[in-house]
C-alpha cells in the first residue's frame, strides 16, 4: 500500500512531456518455501504435477468416449450394454508404475517374504529419499518432480502394493506365467529334471505352506505318496480378476453392480476350473510316469496277486479237504450200509436156519410120538409146547427119547408139564409185579390226598385271593404258589378243595368271599369255606431230630445224588422221594438242623 501511494505522488509532480496514463504498482519478490511433509503433502502438491502427455491423452480419449456413449435418453438401458473395460478387475496401478516390475524396483525376487520386502524397502528408501540426494542444498524450482523424486514415489507405491497380501496376489496373478505342463516322458528323459521345475514353478500358487518337494529316487515311498496327495488336493490362490468382463466402479446403482458381480463370477468360473484341471492333470501325469510310483504299484500288484494266489490255494485246499471228508464219509456210510446189510442177511439166514431147525425138530418129535408114544402123549399140549420152544430143547428131548425109547411118552409129557409149570410161574410173577405196581400207585395217590393243614389252607386262601376267577391258568398258578411255600399239591386237588369250600357256588367269586370272611376258619362245614371232616386226623409232625439212621442215610444219598445246581424246589422234591416216610418240608428242616449242630460243634 505504501509503494502504491509513492507512485501516485510521483505522477502528480511530473513536469515532462505528456504521455498516456501510466499506472505503477509494487511487486513482492519473496516466495513461500514448502518442504516435503509426508503423504498428505504428496497427495496435495506433488501428485497433480506427475502427469505425462500419454496420461493426458488417455484422459481426453476416455472423456470423448464417455461423451459419445452418454446419449441422455430417458430409460436408456445403457448399464446393460456396458462395453468391456480393458482394465476391469485388474489391480489399478499408477502411470508411474505402468510397465514396471515391482519386485525389481524393490530389489527382491518374486518369492521374497514380507520381512525381506520390508528390509529391502527400508534400504532402498534410505538410498532414494529426496533429502539424501542433495543434502544441504535448497530444492530448485521446477514444474514437476525430479527423477530422484519419481524413483522414490515408485518405491513407495510398489511397497504399498506388495506389502498388502491381497494386492500382492492380484499383482502376481497378473504377471506372465508359464502354464505349460509336460504331456509325458520320452525314452531318454529324466523324470526329476522334467517335472521338478514344473512343480516348483506352480508351488507359488499354493495356499498351504510349506509345499512338499518332489524329491529324488531315494525318497521314501511314504513321502512320495504324501507329495501326490498334496497336489491332488491342491488349493490355489491364483486370482483371475483381470479377466473380469465388467468393472464394478462403472456401476451407476446397486442393481447394476449386483448384475455385474454375477456376470463376472460366471466369466471367472471357467478360468478357475481350467486352473484346477491343469494342476490335476499335472499331478496325474507325474504320478503316472513317476518311476517310484511305478515300482510301488508293481509291488502292490505283486502282493495282491500273491494274496489272491494264496487265497485261491487255501480255497482249493479247503475244497480238497471237504471233498476228502465227503468221500471218507460216503465210504464210511457205504461200509456201514454194507455191514448192516451183511448183518441183516446173516440174521435172516440165522432166522431161516433156526426156523428150519425148529421145523425139523418139531417134525422129528412128532414122528417119535407116533412111533414110540403109544398114544399116551397129549397132542394139544404138545402142540403148545412145540410152538413155544426153540429147536435146541426139542432136539435135546428127541435125543433123550431115542436113548430111552420105552420112556418116550413119559419124557415128552414131563417136558410139556415142566414147560407149563414154568409158564404158570411167569404169569404169577407178572401178576404179583402188576399188583405191586398198582399198590404203589395207590399208596402214592393216598400220599397226595393227605389232609389239608391249617397253614396250607391259609396259604390256599391267599392264593385264591391273589389269583381271582377269570385269570388264565388260575389253578396252575395256585398250585405253583403252594409249591413255593413248601406244599406239594396237584391242580386236581386244588380244584377239588375249592369246589368243596364253595359248596356248589361259583368258583370265580370264591376268592372275594374268603377275603370278606377274613380267611378260612379253623372249623366250618362244606359250603362255609371249611374243610370236610375226616375220620383219621393227621398225626403230629415229627421233629428234625426224630430220624432213623436209615432215613439219615437216604437223606445224605439224596443230597449227593441231586446237587445244588438244580432249582431248590425241584431238588428237595426229588430228595424227599428218596427218603421213606418224610416230606420235603421235613427233609429241609432236618438239613437245617444238622447244619446248625455242626456249626455249634465247630464253634466249641
């Protein structure tokens, strides 16, 4: 402002020739010096200056294409007819990195780890930092960045991409890669020299680490199998987004973006399937021509063949043994059959001979009776005798008659009479035996029909209450209930006693009536739940000590004969049958009493 006022005063005091109006003003020659202050400074002041003619030309061309495609029509489905973008799905790189190898910029290999990337980046930054290029000197003015600054920016962008796992994978997937795989092996080719580089090259796509190595001819077969198992189940992270048909950033609204995503997914699916098929084909081809796997398969085939041969031999041996067993069995059966037939034939022949001998002996004796009997032999009795006797006694009688011809009649009559006496004795013995058996059965029936005791009637009443009328197998259940308590009764006895107590009433309600009456009374008439009176009253039961030596021996023999493995009820029933004059209850009481006596003696 002060400079402007001084200039105006100079114009007013001007005495020279007149000129056109002249305006004077002051200029400030000082400039504001800016220092590089990080990423924000770069984005605001340096990035706008990093433009080239090519980038300007691309921007202009893109603008012209957008103007041509945008016709502005209402309802125009331009979003459905998007032209394919060459950079759709690719990792977007700046113009500075166009055509650059990011790994070469950082001085590392493609297989470098993140730690190696970080170390190399720090080293390169120290070398290419702008402050390290001209230390102590002010930066000269220019319309852009210097080559050193550009190199530094490239390092920053390259590290930014490679330090991000997702961006690095997308970048690696966009690089040129040799997808060729061997189709097989020639006769003079070495398997490991041909396939080892291929597997090593493709191992970079594996999501699992570490990737097993192919190995050599001395590698154990277990590791070889694990190697091929890994490649048959290979999981690849290779990204094919550079082949996407549409760029999602071109979408104008959400529905269009979803449609683009679906179309891109369809387009990329074939690349993923092709990659999986390529890796699978590589593993299959290598596994097929691998000399180690060939030897393993041959060994396995040999073992399987040996196992099959062994199994077939064992089956054949078993078949032969079975055939031999069948043959021996058949021969034994045939021999047994021949033996039985021979025995039957011999028996038949013996019977025939006996029959003939008996016939001859009978004929001989009859002839003797006719010639030497003098009419004193009873022909009817003789016929019975001849029918009953065998050939030997008849022949012996004939020989005696030949020796004593005068006594023929007496000898024959005596033999017949002796035979009759023997037969009569046999019949007598048979009758006695039958009578004895009948008496025994009668005694047994009497034993079963003994008088019902008070305890037994009480238990019978409980059984009638427990198993009311209408229950299936009621009387058998009542019998079993009494047997469990130590009283042996038959179903018929239980039914008869119930009829006796019912007095002609229905048996189904008998249990309820007994319960209502409070049980069976000690003395009552038939029809009032009392047992019928008997002339003979049961004698008092003997104590366990009132046993004879003979009964004790029978009890001990029964205990030895029927072991404890038999059910208790059945065992003591059988033991009681062996002891004369004692019931099962008495046998059990005697056994317990003897055991107590022995325990007392042992205690003393």
